[in-house]
C-alpha cells in the first residue's frame, strides 16, 4: 500500500506540467466540456499510445479517467499508416463502448475526436498492467513503478478476472479479443483487472445455432506494430496455420500468467521480428516443466497446457476458472464481493457476518482497494450498515491516518449522523479508540463529538454507558467551550435524571476521568455544586462522589479551597458517614476523607490567624517605634488669639479685665511651685524630685520609711495648676489633719505641723487647722484626679473653704500667736518648723498677705493676731479690728 501511495504521489507531482499539456492537446475536444483533467498518470493500448489522465466529471464531481491520443505522435508515419492507426484506435474504443461487463473497462463518455486528438472517459484507472511491469512509454516523467509489487492473491484474482472476461467475450458476445497482453489489461482504482484494447477483436460471423466462425486477418510485417497484435503473446496457430479461435486468447492468457510470475517480468521466448516466430514455435513444442518453475505448483500444469502449440489441448475460459488454484478463501471472498449486487439483503447480511474473519487472509492493499470499494456500495442502506461496519473497522486497523482519511473516513461521515438502527451507534462507540487514533482533531470536533452528544441524548442505557466510557479517551481534544456548554450539562442532566444505577455511576466515573482536563474554576463552579443534588444514596454512587472529591482535593492543578470545604463539602459529607448501606471499607474511606479535609481547614485557618496576629503585632511594634510629634499648645493662646491685632477698641472692659486676669493667672501657674514644710530632721536633705514622689502620693497607700520626720511632697506646679491652685487658694490640699493617722516608726513631736491631702468629700469636716498636740498624719485618702472631675474637685474645695473660712482664720491666728514669728530671723525654730531654708522663694505666698497702709509692707500671717502683732502693737481688740472679714478673704483669693 505504501508503494501504491508513492506512485500516486509521483504521478501527482506532474500536475502542473500536465495542465499545460492538456491545454494544448484538448482545446477543441468535446470531452473537455464535461470532464476536467487533473494529472497524467498512465498509458495503455497498442504501443501504449493512449495517455491516461486522472480527472472528474464537471457536473457531478465524480472521479473519472480520460484517455487521450495525441495525433502528433503519428508524425513519423506516412499518411496511410496514420489513417490505419487512427482507424484501429477508433474501432477499439467503439467496441469497448458497446460492451458492458464488470470485467471489461467501463466507458463513461464515448470517443470524441478533434483536429489534435482522440479522447474518451472511463471509470477511474490506476495504471495499465504494462506500466506496472516496467513499460513507461507515454508515462509521466519521472515515473517508476518498479517498486510496485503484486501480492500472490492479486495475481491470482487478476487472472481470474481476465478469465471471467474472456469467458464472457467467447461465450456471450462471440468475440475474440486477439490481443490479450499487459497493454490491454487495465487496473482500476479499486484494484480490479479490466480487459481493454479491443482494437483487433474479431466477431463471430456464423448464425447463432452454428459453431462460431471468426474471420482471420494474417499478420503482416509491412504495417506498423501498432496496427497488429503483440507478437510476444500471439498464439502459434495465428502464424503457422493462419487461423484463430477462442483457444488463441487462452494461449495469450497462459503467456500473460508466465510473464506475471517471471522474475524479469518478460514473456517466454520473446521475439522482436515476425521471422523469429517459427523458431519460437519449435521451443514451445519442447517446453518442459522446468521452464515453468517460477509459476506456483498448483498452476504450473495448467499453464503448460495453455502454452501448448495445439489449440485443442488448451482449456477454455470456463475450465480455467474451475482449477484448484482459484479455490481459496481470499479468492472466494473477492468473488462474492463482486457478485453482491445480485444478492438480496438477507444473503448479504449472512456474508457480511463472516467477512471480518476472511479479511485476515487478505493483504492490506487488497482490502483497501478491492474489499472496501465493494462494501461502500451498501452503506446507503441503514439496515445493512451494522453488518458492514465491523469489516470496515477491520480494514481501518492497519491503515495509516492518510489512508484512513482518503479511503475510509469520507464514507463514515454520513453514518455518524444515523441514530437508527441503534446498533450503528453502538458499533461506533465500541471502536471509538480506533476512530480517535486515525481521525484528525478538526474532524473529531465536527463529526465524532456530535455523535457522542446524540448518544447521551438517546434513550438507550447501553448507549449511555458506552458514551460515558469513551468520552475520557479524547478529553484532551476538547476545548473549554465544548466541555462547559455541551458536554458537562449533558452528563449532569443524565446523572440526575436516569433511573439506572450503572449509568449514574458511569456519569460520576466519567466526570472523575475528565477532571484533570478541566479548569479549576470550572470544577468549583460546575462539578462540585451538582454532587449534593444527586438523589441517589447507593454505596456505589457515594463512592463515585467520594472519588471526585478526592481527586479534586489532591490534584495539583485543581484543589478545593478551605472555604468551600468548610461551607459546602463537609456539611454534605458528614451526614453520609452514617449511611447504613456502606461497607466497613467504604465507611473508612469516607471518614478518612472527612478527617483529611478537616485537617486541611484547621491547618490553613490556623496559619491564616497566626499571620494576621503577627501582622497586628508588627503594626503595634512599628507604631511604638515611630516617634509621635505632639504639637505644644498653650491653653491660653485662644484667649490671646486676638491680642496685638488692634481690636482692643471692639472689646468691652469686662472682657479686657477677664483676659488680663487669665494672663496673670497663667503667669502664676508657670512660676509658682509650692512645697510642703519639711521637718527639722529632714531639713538638711536635698529636696526629693516632685515628679517621682507625686506618683507615690497619688496612690491610695503611703509607703513607710525609716525616716520618721520625712513627709511626702504634695504637688508640683503642674498638679497645682490642675486643681486650680493658682486661682483659688482652696486648691492647696494643705491642712492640719485633726484625725491624723500615726505612721509606723514615726514618734510624736509637739512642734511638728503635719500637712495631709484631704479627700474632697471630707473637706467640710476636715478644715485646714494645725494641731501641735496631734501626731504627724499620713495621706488619709488620695484624690483621684482625672480631667473630667477636675472642675468638680475645684468646686468642692471652694465650697468647703467658704464654709470654714472663719474657722481657718481663727486657727491660724491662734497658732501664730502662740508661736514666735517663723519669718523672724531671731527665731531659732523657724528652720525646724518650716523644714527648709529661708532662702526659698515664698513670693507666691507673700502676694497673698495683706499690706501695711503706711509703708506697703506685707503683714505676716502670724502678725494678724492681737497677741503677737508687732507691726501695730495693739491689744486683742486691735487684732479683732485688723482681722480679715470673710469678704476680704474672698477678695484676696479671687
């Protein structure tokens, strides 16, 4: 078959040159109106004068062969010889046109003559037997058919076909061919041998009921060889006794048989001239069996009889057909195929059932060229297609893709559209692997895939199962749109609607095999959501669902996200674990998958949370390391925002006074620092940092120290500002605690005055009054300060002071009247009482003291009493007179 294709390719390579030749050869020939010539492929006839062109009919596009004789080939002959040759060629075609038989070349268009050529059209022809045996006259160049070798069965069946043709001519037509030779045998495209070249045929001239008589025309050496039969195959009696009969054609058949089996493909005792023929007759008389060793043994004796010089010894055509040489399975198979048109469908069906077994004994080229050509005739009957398809697939098994696409697939395309009988689709699906192997991808999309869709839409469960089993085999050839829009919807619909368990399971298995060819999002959007919709809960169905989940979970290209596992898959799989129909192995597989999925969810979500927490920690760390630049805002900038802008004339005096008081108050806050009076025991120690001690004092418990005379410091200037010390003196939380608590390891001293921080809730009951007889107190209860209650604290302190202003003034007068002036330099107890040097800045407190009207000198607090008032020298009455009233005190503090 490879040699056959090679020859075709060589012949087709000369198409361009052939077209140019035809344009000059057949411009006026009427054959060109109905047939289109494509390529020069072979030659045949006497002297191989006929050129054979491959072509087709214009109207039907049916293949054909166009025989052309170019009259310019006769330029070397004289006019009489030219006319004789033309007459012989015309006669042969006319005789061929009149005869119709399967073993005779069929003429599709009669002979047409123009000034330049003779032409006629026949059935498609591959080549003449002479071309295959090596004669290349009038063949396209380069042309080499020496590689084309006949199989034994081809020679055997070819001889059988020629014998049948001769039997038809001798018996039915009463016609002698008279020129059986390789030039007169043509092989068509189906490999059948056809008789051609009736140029020298002789008709019977006797009546029908009398023995046939054939007129004899003697061989003349004076006329061209093209006008006479081939001497190498001419019977001896035609030369020796000037007669001929049907036995003469049988001699030619015997010589043809020898030539086909000869090593050099030449006849027995070839001759070049007519005078040599008498010597050849003598050789034939002495012919021994040894000369015929090249011929098969079971044919050798019959060939010897055919080559006998005596015509009566030779078997006729019918006898030759019955020899054991043709009694073979392959020959009988080909013979039956040739006679199929004469049988009814029942006989054909019986023959087709046994045909696949018989085809194993035939060569591939014979099956493609000969058997297939006979089978395709009955493909037009749908009822016969199921009987023919097995044989067609048997032939396709050994075909190349090129041979399949050229010879077989064009006949299968119409069959793929048939749905009745259902056996057609079943056979197609059973051999789907072979179809996919040989069919191009484009044809799979266009023809094979629609056939499968029709199978899925059918009502036969058997067809459904076959379709589902073969779909994964060509999943790689499917594009995304076909899978999404056509294939998956059909499978899902079939799985949900079928009542057959095996079909439903096969749907799931098919989807599982298709997963690796699908896109991840197609699986997540189309495949997984439909699994919970399946109404069946049989163990086989559950295991199919389990397999799909397992594949989707573990496949490296797919993978199910933890969100889908947690929200869709696990809520569906967990209830399936308690199905009673499951075996222990199935239950184990199901629970194992559930555990694996849960572990995936746990691991991935844990990792996610850890990453989120680490990100938060990193953000906090980053925020702590980044320096925060705070804008320093002076609280009194809003009040002074319009100062210095020339708007004083628009502001009322009360507003100006209030602004000036706020400005002086702000100056007092920033400059004044009030420190408690230290005891004499701690006078020599450096003052403790207020910011550190203030935190301890602000806590609800006091820390005992080994130094009994040390007292905690109360407020820094900022804390004093927060309590409104700078505006109201009652924000100074300095009082002599009447209900003081003794600190551990702190002895009582008669001269120590204790300052404690009094809770704002006990301000009324705890006036600021020193008591020399009481022990040094501790911080009774800290004031919990916050920006929200700062104003409340200030209001409570002011109201408490207003209620006890008189008591406070009297207590101070009594205290300072009993003790010497602490501000006097002669008082030795001053340093012990105050616990600090006189060099400290008391200007802030001095501003609060009343002044002497005479010299504007400040009057100390202890000099306000009448007993120790050194400035006025008055008695107690003068002290009463100089005592500050409540209104004066409030004016002083305002």
